[in-house]
């Protein structure tokens, strides 16, 4: 099937289906027609061969962003806000096309993809408002005959590196903040899911973002991002992905002393105390584990249940998991395929290791006949602390359950990780909520619920889960500098 046929089959607006990078307002292919295959994880079919740009072309994107910086940063904040609001409106208008495109390249269920488009667009709407309010607190002069002012200014060119699990939302969360602050952007989407980012570039152009302000460069990450980390003109770098890669970018960016925002791995504990509402805890546990087929840094990995409630929780949770449906994202089942073979292999390794160490398999535990990247939702009970799944992020549909006896034990086991993104806590005791929330070493704590994210909240973690915050007004800080002016009036 020709590319034009594929475009019309996937998107009602065929121009949203792009296979070239977007630099300085132009659609750019790789030198020598270098390409990267983009496939549907549900069935392996080829969706596109997207341009794989070179390091020199990645530097060319920085050239364009640097040249556009003065014009974009020089606009009135309300003028930048108007462009962001138009981009938001276009995302909402093309919600269905964007969602379908995401399903086919990423695999998540269609309803989840639609939800991600709403979530992604919300960042543009939010930062359109924040663009008007970049001010910081004034300072009373400490010197006679002197007037003191503080200005917040954009840092310059910002590099954004986004993952495959949320290909639209992670881009708008970063780009909305950077553009609102007055920065220009060079963005690199995951080679596995570039089509969503390229569709957003098309809409950004329609919204009126000037050439060079928002550039999307596709290709191999080491080549593209490596060129940016050593480029002193790139003043900020925001990355979402694995802790291993985040550490590498941290080292590579040291020589140019970049502003960094790193949203890295998670290993979320899900604590259920005996006084919790059991039905609610089970329902929220299913959400916390199996959203995005478990491929979410917020996904609960370790379920620690107080012993008086443990058996009942295991039974009800297993029953709920066994009702989950699995299938291609366009069929809008509860779970879709995993992203690649390495992801499936990790599920198999963690399950085999836990069983070898004495855990009990209550549900799932194998691939599904629908395809090589489908893995059945899995429940393991009695998982010992030394099992790999209790110390490593699984990033898939495998839940590890274990009992605990005291609050101190639960907190200690929850904190026994180098990750610190989010913790989930279920209890009816307001005093325990306060104690445990204070004691848990995580950047976010969800109490008696799962969904906590959104444009107005500062998203981020502690320890090796990253640096900085995204979303909220705090999300603009990495993209701005504070300038101090002291004027003599004598």
C-alpha cells in the first residue's frame, strides 16, 4: 500500500500523517533518504518509514531555533499565548485523528489515546495562560538611592527528548512551558513513535508558530540528541525516559552546563492498610497497574497489603484482573500490546524469577496467542523482597503482591528503592495519611485514588527518578533565567 493510501486510511486529514522531520518551517528528509521503520505493535505491519536525520541536520535545527529566538522571545507574552491557544484548539478539533495515529504506532487502547490527546492539549491551554504571568516577586532595595528589579527571561534554545509511551502528552508538557517562557524548541521523539510528534508539528505550523520556533527532528537518538548535548547554544534539555539514559544525558550535558529537567524511572509502591475501603483499593489498584498496559512510569509495581486484609485483597484483585480484556488498540480493549520484544522479555524474566523464589502465580503469566507482543495481565502473590520485581521497574502488566505487618515495615519497604516518583496509599485513618505521606520518599503521593496528574500540578520525583518538575508554573522555571537589575537614581 502506498503512503498516500495509508495516510487516508488512518487520518481523515491526511496531512497529519507525516514521514519527514520539521525544521525551520520545512519538511526535511534524511540525507541519502535514510529511514526508520515505524510498525504497529499489535500486528507488526509497517506504518511508515520516517526520515532519519544526521547529526549535521540536528545542528541545522539548532541553527533555525537560534535564529528564531529573538523574534519569538521578543513578542508580547499575550501574543505567544494566542498562538498556543490556537494550537490547543487545533488539537481538540483533530482529536480523533491524533488518537488513531497514536494507537497504531504505540498500541494503547483507543479510549486511552483519546484521553491522552485531551491531556496533551490541556498543557497548551494551561501554558497559554501562564505565558501572560511570567513575573516573579519584587525585591525591596537594600541600598540607598537604588532601585531594584528582577526580570525573568527565556534561556534560549531548549531541546526536548520524549518517550514512546506518551508520545503526545510528553511533548506538549515540555513544549508548552518552553514556548510560553519565550524559548525556541528542538524536539526529538522516540524512533518507535514519531508520527504523533510530526502530526503536532503540522498543527503547530497551522497555529502560526513562526519557522524555527518549533522543530521536530526524527532519527536515531544517539546521533540527534548527542549533537544537542554538546552544543552550547542549547541552553536547556528536558528528557523523559529511563534512568540509565537520563544519567548519560546528564554527563553529556555537563561541559555546556545546561539547564536540565529529567523525568526518569519509577518503582511505585501501592500500600493498602487494613482499615482501607477494600472495594475502592482493588479498583484503584487495577487502574494503577494496568493503565497503558503497565507501560507507565507512574505504574504501581509493588503492592504491599496489611496482613488482615491480604487474602481478601488477593482474591478480589485477581478476580478483577481476570476480567480485563486484551486486544489491538483499535478494538479498545482494556490492554493492548507491549511496545517491543524487549518489553515482553522483561515480563517473562521477572515472573520466572519471582516464581523461582517462591511466589505464587494467581493470574496470567504468559504471552497471549493474539500476537508476540501481547502479554496477559499477571498477578503474583507472596513475592519475596529479594525478587527482581521488588527492586526493578517492570514497565508492563505484572503485579507483585506481598503482605506486611506494621506501618513502619510498610514505609521501610516502600522506601527501599533508589526511585522516588509516586507512591499510592490506601487508608481511612487521617493521622496515618499524614504520617505516611510525610515518611514516603516520593515526589508525589496519591491517597485513596490513582489519577493525580494534570497541567496545573508539578510532576516529578526524588532520588533517581529525576530532576526538576514539569507542569504547573514550576514547569517554566528550567526554561527561564532570573536577571537582577540595580539602578542608581542619584
